[in-house]
C-alpha cells in the first residue's frame, strides 16, 4: 500500500516539476533573447528622441539614401555615353521625383514603365555594390571625428572672440 502511494505521489509531483523546469527554461530563453534584441547596457550615452531606433539606425538610413543618390549619379554618367534616351528619361523622372528618400525613389521608378524598372534595378545594383565595395568606411569615421573636432574648435573660438570683444567695448 505504501509503495503504491509513493508511486502515485511521485507521478503527481514529477509532471508539475517537469512543467516548471520547462517553463523556467522558456523564461530564461525569453530573457536571453530580449537581452540580445535590446542595445547593450554599457557606458554609452542615452540618446532620447529616436523611439525604438538607435541613432546609428538613423545614420544608416541617411547613408542608404545617400548611396541611392550616388548610384543615380553613377548610372546617369554611364547612360550619358551609351544610352542618351535612357539618360534623358532618368533626368526627367528625377525632375518630378525627389531623391531624398532612396527607397521611395526606386519604388516609384520601378512602377513608371518597363524601361524605368530596368533603370531602378540598375540603380539598386550600383547602390549595393558601392556601399559594400567602394565606400571607404574607415575614412568616413576619421573624417567624421575630424570634422566634429574642427567644428567644435571653430565655434568655441568664434564665441570667445565675440564675447571678449563685447567685454572690451564696455
């Protein structure tokens, strides 16, 4: 009787333990996955005003739009010499559609006509190749640091000159 009671007790406890361990494993996985999705907590500045996106994501979107601009210029240069008609078509399309949003520009270009679709595909191809193979990412970082430092120095110098000049006039 005792043995059957022990068996009944153990079967009633074990499934609940198994469910708890599965549940806690799922919880640990869920916590670990959320930690991977969220930006790392480290000694970096918190930048409000970007919603869910990081400032780097905003910069990446701006670079993507810039790469579209560059790709359009490259394709225009190529078309000028070997396909003047397509060159004029693309220039005319550009006069009606701003290039400030690269994806929107390509989306609209694709839907304009079959010839424009080929131009859009070429622009996207050049945009991808330029961003991966030709753009000098290390140089961008160096130039950005240098430009920020030079700009800060210039602005501070201007302020000191302006305020010291005002104090000398008093």
